[in-house]
C-alpha cells in the first residue's frame, strides 16, 4: 500500500477513535435523541457516516472487479475535492445524497459501532491489497464530486468524518 494511503487511513482511524471516545458512556436513549425535529440524532449522523464509508468501499470494489480501464484522474478533480473540503471547513450546509440520507429512526449504539468497526477492518484489508499502479487512477465516482482516485476519496472521507464528528459532539451536548 502506498505510504500516502497508509497515512490517510491512520488519520481516518484517529478520527474514528475520537468519535468512539465521545460515545463512551452514552446510553442508547441519548444516542438516538434528536436535538430538534429537523436535526439528526447522534445515531442518525453515525449511521450516515457508516453508510457513506461502506457504500464507498463497495462502489470501489465493484469498479475494480468490473472495469478494465482506469483513466488517470483529471486535474479538475483536485479542484473539486478541495472546494468541497473548504465548504466542510466553513460548515456550508448541504443535503446529503439521498442514498446515504435515509437513516433509521432508532439504532442500537453497540450494533452500529460493531458494523462501523467491521467496515474499517474491511477498508484496512482492501487498502493493503490495493494495487499501487492504480493510486492516481479513477476508482470511484462520487455522486456530487464525480470521478476520484483513491487518495482523493480518502481526503473526502477524512473531511466528511471530521465535519460529522463535530455534529455528533454538538448533538450530544444539546440532548
């Protein structure tokens, strides 16, 4: 696995560990409580994160198994990803793509954390087997940002988790 991907995965894992620390001692009732009618509970935010990460992995795995051509990522993808990261940093509100916005009303915390843990193990295995020759090739089509390489996908995932980690923290302080 390229060193850049190792570093990115370590950052992603450290972010996950911070979320896990925030959730220590939080009961299912608080985990599932919405701060208001229009805002997600911590459980719903974490469900969204889990769905985004697991569906991203499944999409990349499908692409690698079913496509023969992997063009180089275009320079525009770098501009788009850093624009999106900028919008995350300034907390510009946007709607999540529909397939990761349909979150359950109630989720048992331990069950969701176990799913997330397994998904991260799957990511680690996948990254360990990822061919170096495809590092700067298109392996993922994001519904908003378009075609991305794996390092750009990881940049998105890190910043996506950081954004929602803060949302979980605020939610838990509110409820």
